[in-house]
C-alpha cells in the first residue's frame, strides 16, 4: 500500500498476517503499477481502509457487505454504499433509504454520506477496496477478496454478537461461513434497481438488526443520518 495509508490499531493487529503475505505484496505492486501508468484509482489511497479506521474491530455491531467501490468521479471514499457529501445518492442507496423509511419511518437523507453509521459500529465493507475510474469491477481478482475474507473472519471470531446484512448473492456467498449460532445473518436480494423489487423491499433489516442487538444487551444503531454531514478531514 501507499506510504500515506494507515490502518486502525485493532485491525492492524488482527490482520498482521495478511499485510505480510505474498498476495498483499502482489496487490501493492499492482496498484502502484496502475497509478504509475496514469490510471485514476478510487478511492484515494488514504481512504482504502476508511471502513476499518472508523469502525474498530471490537466496536463492530453490524456488517453491511458491498462488492466494489463506486467508479464515478468523487463518489467512493472507502465505505460501502456511501458517497461523499454533495454527490448524488446512487440508485442502490436510494432504495436503501426507501426501505429505511418503510421500516423505521426515517425520511430519506438528502445526501449519501453514511459515515455516522460507521462511527456507531456499522462496518461498511466492500469485498474489493479499489477500482479504476469508469471501469467497474476492474480490480476484482487482484487480492482484495482474500483480504476482506480475513476481515469477515475476524468479526466472526469476536465473542460479542454481530449482525451481518448480506444483500445479494455475492455477499451471501462471501460470508456463508459466519457462525449463525452467535451472530444474526440477514439475507435478501440486492437493493439495486434490477433486483430490489424481487424481495429487498419489506425485509426490515434495520429494525431487525436493532431488535437483535437490544436482545443481546448491545446498543442499537441510530439509523437516522445527520441532516448536514461534514466531509471527512
């Protein structure tokens, strides 16, 4: 990774074997070669591990698993489904907001910045953490999937119960090993416009997640987003 890339200490300890592995060295080489060839990579280097930085391992209460970062200009900033303030909410996020309103009566936010969720213990994790501008899925199969598998395993190994929200077959397959005797796994179709009407709407993931957390003596998530989000430093 770039020299500017840092990682929160609890994750750094849990993932130390991954950072010293050959596949991670290969991934670092790939990313450097891509940048040196003039390609634009999203998100910015310091934001590769933003999800981990905002949500330390021992504070994870919910995992929402995405696939790839958004590949449009100014969108991706290291959190799955989230975009920076001032950027139009993508269609999948619009549908997430619709379900949030149906489930908990929370009006859709006028922005797509989900950092307040992350700061409460919602790990907004993509399977692949980088992408080339305007080239969807361009960094799949380069090593990120192995790394994020290790992240999910680390959460699964935590003693405290966690909710895994798995939208779509990709996420469900990736996290199929999660221990359902300790954790709650919520599965449904993906919120994208292509599949949201095939079973995503009406699944009430937000209230079900909070009900589970409360039943286990854990603090629920405040899913309502701030009206005026601030861009991270």
